[in-house]
C-alpha cells in the first residue's frame, strides 16, 4: 500500500508493466528528492560553514520542550540527572552483568522492605516509638488523569503518522519512518534489550548537553556534511538516469 502510493505518483499511467530498472530509478529518485528537499531548505539559509556563526543560536532547552524533561536532559537539575544515570548504571549491572532477573529483584526488594516495616512497627508498639513515616499508599485520580493525558497525546501522534502515510501518502514521512525503524532494528540486533536501553539513556543524558555547549562548531560540521550528502545524492541520480537511458536505447 505504501509503495503503491509512491510509485503511483511517479510512474506514468502509460507504463502499466514497468521494468525493474524503472522501478529502482523511481524509488531512488523519490528517496533522493525527499531528502534533498529537506537539505535544500536548510542549505539556502546556511550556504557556508562560516554563516552558521552569524545566525542566532537555537535554544536546545526549548527544542526539548522547555520543561522538566529538558532540565533533566541538559543537566539543569543535576541531582535528578545524576540519579537517572546512576539508576540506569545500577540496573544494567544487576540485570546484565550479575544476572538478576526482574521478578526476583522485585520480590527480594519487597521482601526486605516489608520485613523492615513489620519489625519497625512491632518495636514501635513495644517501645512507645512513632510508627514508620509512610505516605498515603494510593494512586490519586490526578495522577491517573495526568498519565492518561500524556499517553493519549503520544498515541494520537502515532496514529497521525500512520494516517499521513497510509491515507495522505506522505512520501517524505514514509521514508523517514522507514529509516528510523530500520536503524532501531539494526542497532537493536547488535545488543540485548537492556544494553540498548542503557545506551539510549546515557546518550540522552550526554548528547543534548554536549550539543548545547558546543553548538557552533557542531553546526559548522553539520553544514559541511549536509553539502557532501547533497552532492552524493546528485551523483547517484545522475548515474541512475544515465544507466536507464542506456537501457532504453538498447531496447
């Protein structure tokens, strides 16, 4: 369905039975056009690496949402960021290196916690000491509504992407989704799930902070890489078009 939407926009109606070379040409042409269009938009505002320094700096904090998550990823709240990094490292060591399983770890932790609370309460009753300072153990309606609202937003985004690909036949979005999913599948095949999650957490806590600190030199390198990729796409298009023209002449 997705590929039909791409080919329908590119292959003329007269060629009801296109050859394999024509199909490859159309696919490469559509992918190159989609990516080159995005590159051309940004390259028109940054023609050379030196121009990136003349532009105003983009706010990484606002790009990440400007809330508590952005503060966490950019180490504005150092205690929370350090706690997340430490929790990820401890979890990876326990589950991946030591060999703990999640059910056994949860059961042992709850067993130790309930044992301590039980003897604490018994000793407090005998010695006239205060009971353990436990909060009210229940989930409030406000927390449930907040979680459901956040979940609804993300689910609607996924459904909107699916609609744009299947019904609106958004070619660029389709190619981006394919690229992201293929990258995740390839990288995920190299590591276990826990290692993959641990690497993702560490990269999330380091890359945004490093980019915010070294934004100007990174933007300069990205502009150079952008122009190089555009040239490579143009070379691929030229070679493919020449090969297709030669095949048509031979036919």
